[in-house]
């Protein structure tokens, strides 16, 4: 993500900040300008530096959202508007978990906007919009699973608990498990419906790269959970779970694409050039000269990511924590990521 600054004192601020630590200004993110702004009180509303009046999203009352909306807006920002179900806030620690979920979801929506993908709320169960269900499995008392079905994305409250999430990660032998990773994976299923399934040419191209998704899904998943991934899966897939079915391969690769674009955007805004002192390693030199959201050639993104992640992993190891980027990208995965990049860039969607 890009770096934001307080428009009053120029202090660098995070996307989630509601108050500037330096000058004390109230802050908010305005989706229309894709920027954070310091606010001035103005009667019953707030005023942007350009004089426009705005108000906070209703979820600001719970300190889970800092987005601003127009004064005639219906109460929720573009990210919170997508919620269908939130947890019971009377339950201990539910609000902290909800905050963690919203932070990831707002970052997701920021990226989707920048990719110019359609982001709109479902009005009926049948239409092609989006709903998020963030649910407490313990309270609901039924066998709810995380996943996507026809624009409805279900995320379990337990995934916002770092201890529970780590236990599941170890159990499933995953190198990486985060809330934003879940959201990027599930939204990948949604955009498969929107961008691939609805377009015969894209579907044909998808099948030639990811395989035929018509093979039985339930049976494929059962086989995966019983027998595990195929040997040598790293040559063709970004993760073990991607081997389960072409839909899961797509969603895992889509999530990975979003990881790359977001991290490269951050590196670009920080000007993170990498020039390791290695012998004969020109290919490990990289300069952050491009915004990945505006980059046509996916190879440029990849060529930069390799030295950057090598540097970032090395820094993490210096601190004794696990690698920031615990993945290896094979040629086959490059082809899949390039397909997604080209497909996303071909979509010109008016919001
Ligand atoms: Zn400030
Ligand atoms: Zn909001
Ligand atoms: Zn999935």
C-alpha cells in the first residue's frame, strides 16, 4: 500500500490511523480521493482540506473503520457496506477480532479499487454482488465453514485469534496463514465467477492453464485431505492446497497475485532499491521505479520481487522471525500469475 501523510502536519500515517500522533488531527480515508485527510470540525460534519463536507462511516463508532463518506451517504463506507453478518459484540473480545477482520477487509477493498475491479454490495441472494459473513462458529452452533458461494464470503471469527490461527496453520502444515490471505483467497473465487465463468474465451484460456474445473469438487477435496498433495507439487503450484482442485489453484494464485501487488506497491512508495553485495549477481539488483497497479508487464513485477523478498526474508531472519515471503515461484506459477495480471488489466469496470 502507498504511504499516507497527515494533510495538516505531513507526518507519515498508517491507513488505519484515526488520529495523527504528531498534531492530534482527526484523520479519515476518503475512497473517492484514495487518500487520508486531516479533518476540521464543521457544524455537524467534518471538513476535508479542500472544503468538502464529509462524515465518518457508522462503524467509526466502534473504532473499526476510519473511512469517510459523503454527508448524504447511507451510513456505511464502501468496505463496511459489504457486511451482511458481524459477530455478537457483547461477547468478550469479539470487537477486537472484528477490528482485525475490518483492517484486512478495508485493505482488500483498497486494492480491488486500485485494480478497478467491480466491488458492490449484494442486494438479493441471487444478484452478483458481494456479502461478507464474519461469524462465530461456537455461537452459531452449526458446522459453518469458511468459503465462498455466489458472492457470499464466510470468514470464521476464530481466524482473528492469533493462537487459534497458528494452531490451524501448524496442523495443516501451511507456511503462511493470515486474515488478509483468507480474504484474498475467497475474493479470488468470486472474481473467477465474474471474470472467467461469464466469458467463454477466458474460461477456455483458464482451463488450458489451470485444468478443467468440471472434475468433481467435493471428491477432489476429499482426496486432497486424505492423501495430501501430489509429490513435487512445487513445480506447478503456489501452495499444497492449490493442488486440490483447479478452483483452489486459481484462488490460491489470485491471493498470491494480490500479495505481490500490495507488497510491490509498498516497496515502490518507500523507494526500496535492492543492491546486495554479491558476486556476479546483477539479476539480484532491483530498483523500485514502478507502481505495480500501473504496470503492464508482469515480468517487471516479478523481477523486482525476487531480490526484494530475499532482502526482506534476510531481515526477518535477523530478528529471529519466520520469512516474510515463504514461497517459491516456479515457471508454471509465473504463467498462472501472468494470466491473472493480464485478465485483471483487461477489465475496465466503471464503479
Ligand atoms: Zn498531523
Ligand atoms: Zn466503514
Ligand atoms: Zn477456496
